[in-house]
C-alpha cells in the first residue's frame, strides 16, 4: 500500500499546523490479526489479590514488580524468573496498595505511586518517600532526566497560603511535574477544569477528561496519551509540545451505564470492602480508549479499546503513519493493560500476580499486515 509522507517542513510555515493522515485509509477497514504467544513463566503462582507491574528498562530488559511484597524479578528470554531484589527494611504489612510503578532507565530503582499523591522511590536500600506533589496522580514515567508525574487538576490536602502549591496556584495546575533537587517542578503546564454547563463537577468527569498514560520516547522525549479519548501528545525533554495525534476528533465519548456496568461496579466495591452508593455516580460513563502505551525509538504502540475489541495501534513519528492490528481475545482485565516494549518484542500482561504474559517478537510485528486507522489527524508545532 502506498503511503503518503507529509512533509514536516510545511509545519514551519505556521506555529500550529493541522494535517490529516492521507494514505487512502478505508473508512471501514478490515484489520488483520496479530498472533500472540503466551510466555512460559516459571515460578509465578497466581495471587488474585496482589498486583503486578511488567516494565522494561532502557536496554529492553524485562522486570516484574510484585505489588504485595515489592519483590522484583527479571524475566529471562526463556521465561524464567530470576529474583533481582527484595526490599530491605520494609515490612510487608505496611506496604500501601500500588497504583502505578515505573523502573528507572538502568533498572536500579523503581518509582511507585500509592494513594492520591504519595510517591516513593524503591532501591536496594529500601523504600523512601519523595516530596508530595499536592495534586492527584494520574500516571508516572522515569526518564533519563529523572522521575516524572502526570497529574489531574485536583488538589490534595487543605489549602495553605504558606506552602506550595499556594491558593493562587490552583488556577494554574500543572500537567507534568519533574523531580529536580528534591522538588517537583512544572515541566508542562496544564489547565483548570471548567464544566461545560451548570451542573456540579463530578470526579468521573474530570478523570475522563484529564487522566493520562505516559511513555518515554527516543532521546528522553515524552508521550502523553489520554485514557478515555484518542489524543496523543509528544513533548520534548524541556516540555515543549512537538506534535499531537487525534482520532475521531480526540474527544471523550459517553454512553449510558448498563445493568452489567452497575453490577460490576457493585461487585468491585464489595470485594474491596467498600460500601457501594449508586447515587454518587452518574448514569453515563466514558468509553475506554487507551488501555496501554509504550514507545520504541520513534514508534509508539497503543493498546486500544476499539469497536471490534482490543487492538494494537502503531504511530510512526517519522513517516506520520497510524496503523492497526487486532489482538486476540486474551484475559487482560477490564481497565489497564501493561504494554511493554522489550528487547525481543512487545509484551502484554494483566494487572494481577500470576496473570499470563503474552508477547510477539519484533520480526512478526514489523512484517504484519498493518492497516491505516481512519479519522486520524496530527498537529505539528514549530519550534
């Protein structure tokens, strides 16, 4: 299939140029399937109540963090688990539930998020709390420039005019924060959330509009993908917007909750020992879009919840091509997916210890019959 490469030099004619991706994409294409193989993991019993985090370092080495014990295993190409470290001076009973975890580029440290704003650093010396971010944590990244946090425009804790962020700062929330000299500094500014009508703001509305996933790209650049909309933004190491990609306009789409949705919410609340109050939630929910995000050189891979099931999208930042393959029906949970670019291929895993890990090697991925994604456009910013 002939691919039209749009000249990036044209972007220099305007501060922001919106370009469609014109490659003869069918408005209703038939996507090919990507064959996945289950990794034969040895010595990993299933523990439904414990979380796991599959990650890779800059060299593509694979690691598995156990959320209940903070044990770190390295996954060998054969599938054998080799215990790299167990936390020193950490009582297992005192470990808070981990919501996100990222390994450092050299594999020596882990950035952990728990609760709305707590962030800690896990090293061979143990667990050390980092300064609070004062904003609700959305996702984490660990780049060559250090720890990075994406936040939602929701403050945490009581307002204090004498401590950061001050009351005036609430009107200028950050999007990305980077740790510099043990202080969180704004890398990319955000925007306060403004309701489109007179209704009181609901947490789920803000979450749908602002929750993100992060991936570190080539040379330490950052990719920010919105979870509940197909909007992907690319930032330089200094925080400058380089480009953005949108499908279907890049906005959040809402649908009415079904009886099955309400039952799932109630079951999840009861399993966590939390009282379920239906009146606290709206009758609509945002459609899930980006369930996983990872980068390899100048290519970004996204696990997408499409109308035909889970799909794998690939954005090539050089050729300006957005293509798709369908993924087989595999047990990966209902929300997030660990999508990881390793040395030998692409890996997908569910959120619980013992969940299967699936993979496809790079040769099969590169030679697959990728098809263009319709309704895609990107923006290029001049610098």
